[in-house]
């Protein structure tokens, strides 16, 4: 695996962890306890991605670009919720 990909993986692990913390704060702020709630489902999907970042599923620069797109979309969505 390319060293640059490894660097990106480490960065994405950190930023996705921060995103998960932001989602958790929104869930708590809104008092959501139903695990079928769309925000819980969204959190579950992001958590799954976070857990797979170090796997072979994401091993090329193209994969890193996909992760970047997912992260940017998700971050914008969560920021919109916080307003």
C-alpha cells in the first residue's frame, strides 16, 4: 500500500471519529433514544465506515477520494443539524 494512502487513512480515522462525536452530541441534544431514528441509522453507517477505514476496503487513492466525499457530505449534513 502507498505511504500516502496510509497517511490519508490515519487522517480519515481521526476526522470520522470527530464526526461521530458531533453526531453523538446531536443525538443527546435532541434526546433521541429510538435506535430506528434516522440520525441513529446515519450514525451507525458512519461508524461502520470508520471501522473499515484501516481495512483493505479502502486501499487506493481513489478510495481516499470516496472517503473524502463521504466525509464532506456527512460533515455538512451534521453542521446543518446543529443550526
